[in-house]
């Protein structure tokens, strides 16, 4: 087989690996052999594009992280002034995680460092969330954004792993309560004499 015959096999290999992450599983990219079988090619064909499983893992992480960033940014770009953008961002993040469970685990439940491609995207999305968090806590927007991310991650991760639990609310309802709690905390901190609802 030559590179000229590869029918964009590299993209097929990445797509096959992503397809195998359709269900939660151990935090690992499927083996090169299993991905080759999914694409109907010999394992040796994979090495034209990925010299090792680590190279394939990095390509899958890049593709899936890009997908997450685009999902959140697209949701935010579609909002108007009447929408709570922190709620919109959280809903998009949670929905992506629920729809890509194996990939979510690989991205956020492993100790992989962020290579340059994801590091370049990360601050772009991070900066946008921090700016939104400034609306509810202008004194500590970065800490507030990280707190929200930790909460969103918990909503996704626990629901992926503890499917037998009765959560008593949808993931979207949980997100709204989290955002409201952050805003309420800020209101109580800045207005300590303001009466609270019983």
C-alpha cells in the first residue's frame, strides 16, 4: 500500500477510534489493530499515519477537544441578550459530555497533558467562560469559572458512571441551580444585610 492509495485513511482511522468511544470504557484509545479492523485495512496501514498508539491518542484527543470547544462556542454564539450565557455554556458542555462519554473520559478523566493544539484552543474557551463568570463575581472571575467547570464536570462524570442513581432533576436543571447558586453567593456577599428568601 502506498500513501497515494490511502483514501484519506488517516481521517478514517481517527473517525473509527472516535466511533469506538461511543460508550464509557477504560480511559484508553482503542488499539491500532482494532481500529484497523474497523477501517477494513491491515494493521500495517495504520503506521503510515500513526507510528505509535500515543500518536493516534494525541490525534483523537485533538479531534474531540476541538469538537467540544466548537459545541460550546456555537451555543454561545447563538444566544441573545435575554439568555444567561453561563447556563448556555454549561448546557452545551454537559450535553457534549453526555453525547461523547468515552471521549469525555479520555479528555478529562486521564492524566494526558494538553499538547499545543489543545492548549491553543483551551485559553480561547477558558477566556470566554471567565469573562462570563465576571458577570456574577467580578472580583474573582477565574476562580468562579473553575468552580463552574468543576461542577459541570461532576454533573457529566457522575451521570456517566452512576447511571443507576436517581438524580431527581435533569442535568440542565442541575446546571441552572449551579449558576444560580454562584450568583446568589455573590449577591449575599456584596449585600450581607439583604434578606434571603425562607
